[in-house]
């Protein structure tokens, strides 16, 4: 059975990527031997009486892969396949709303046993303070401004748990939008600033054209 691309993060610090391949992989573009040959698979589901698709796209030429959440007047992308929607490309849905629908779809994918695990090579900076683990991931879209995702993981418990994910649109050092968790961007700003400064001091992050980003 073929299976579809989806990534999952383990809170203990081990990152895994789940590839969800469905039967009937679609050839989207390209010519073998001439340029990268992207292919895609899709999983259809219904959430709150609305039809959605999760599409996994993979390029044989450069090994890049990502997931798309497609709905009526919605196109959202999970660039690094870590189960987190990173950007809305089309539509007026918030990141949080798209994330809820995406998680529901991924749960359905899992129920059908269509997940396959592989290692992720994603670049991120991790910093720990006062029982919390902070993780900054930087994204550099080809045709858009860069942005950061800031994850807060509570490690004070026996089983660490993800507390929140907040986005720094433009990677200018200021948190703008909550993707996951019952928090406000301003509530997490001091923690984010602390983590950014730690990243710069450790030479794990760099300032580029007014943005502060995890090094490639």
C-alpha cells in the first residue's frame, strides 16, 4: 500500500516526518532527466460539512516536499511537514482555523493507517529556560517575506506537552499571530525575545535584511 507525506514532531526532541502516500500518485509537472519532477498524492475528507483535501507534493529533483490544505476558497501550506500550517496562500481563514481543519484531516489519515516515518532535516534553534523548551523555526518562502514560528513546550511534567505556537510574520522579532494554544502574542513576546537573543549569542541565528532567522 502506498502512503502520503505528513511530518510529526516528538516533544522529546526527536523529529520525524510522516509521508502519506495514497494510491494513484499524480504527476504534476516536469520531464524526467530534464528538470525536477514533482508528484503529489491527496487525501479527501469533510470537516464541519465542508470538503477538504490534504495534498502531499514531492520533487524527485531536489528532494523537497510539503503539504497543502485545500478547501473552498482556501489554500494553506505546511512547508516542513511538521503537522503545523505555516502560511495561508489563498482565502481569509486564520492560521488557527486552518490548523484545526488540518489536524482533523491528519487524524483521519492516521485512522486509515496511511502514515510512513522518515527523518526530518529541518533547521531550528532550541533553547531551554525555567522548565520550558522554546523552539524557533525559520521559513524563507521564494516569493514572500520570511517568518518564524515559535513553539513553547512545557517540560515540567513527566510527559512534555506543546503549550503554544506563535508566528512572527516578517521575522522582525515581534510575535504577531497565535497558531495554536490559548495565549496572546504579547504574553509570549518576552520569552521569544529571550530565545532570539540566546540564538544570536550562540551563533545559531543571524540578522539578515532586517529579519532575525535561524541559520541555514
